[in-house]
């Protein structure tokens, strides 16, 4: 029962479309009608509002972190894992937006921050290194997410490692268009 409630709690929290809420509140366009149509920070950045994009990134991260910490406090470690899964899925498939959400990177990091914060720091370092070397945000996220389950395993966190095998696979699926563009050499570079 605790696990089911934790997944539901996480899902509802993860479903909050901060990118849409923040851009609408600021008088901007419906973020779903520009760029990729996603509700995440990268697409909010396409509105030209860096502050809104940064706020979206932070809020999308924190909804994952909050889901994990609240579930852990009230129902323990397994519930925290379940809430993290729910938050991630809620961001990808929000009930309020006909199940069309973002690609999940910020919430992925936020859940990781709540579960095993050193792994979140390692993810960030890997992302920065790849982004600096190759200038592709999507490639940085893909490489860092592919290595995160191994990082968790090496840190002695088998439960989160198994969860992150699933989350990383979902994140790669959500980035399939980016992967195609990377392979074709048409993916947009950071700062271009």
C-alpha cells in the first residue's frame, strides 16, 4: 500500500508542468507550441527567457527531490524509490497535459539528488565534461545517464542502481529524435 501511494504521490508531483506554468504566468507563449513542444527547461529557453528556463530547470529538479524525500520520511527507502519512479513518469507523461510532457533530464537529476546526492554531483560533472568537449546538451545527458546506474552500483546503492537502469532506458527513449539528429550531424550545438 505504501509503495502504491508513493508512486501516485510522486506521479502527481512530477506531473506539475512548471515550464508551461512559468511561461504562461510571465505572459509568454504556450511552450508546447514552440520548438520541440516539450514542457522542459530546454524548450522554455527557446522562448528567449533564460530566467524562466533556469526556474523551470530548478522546479523540475526539485519536484523529483521532494517526492523522494517526503516518501522516505513517511514510508522509508523503498517508498522513496517508488516515489522517484512516479515523479519521473509524471514529468514524462503528465495527466494534466494529455500525457505529453518533457524528456525528463531535470527530474531524473532531482530524483537522484534526493536518493544519492553524491551520484547527482557525479552526473553533473559528467554532463559538464561531455557538454564542454562536444557542445551537445543531449549527448551530455545521454552519456551521463548511461553511466549513472554503474556509478550508483559502485557507490554501494544497488536499489537505486536498478531503478536508474529503468530511468536511463526511458530517458534514452525520450531522446530518440535527438539521437537520430546526433547520428545525422544535425543536432543543435550549445550556444549555436
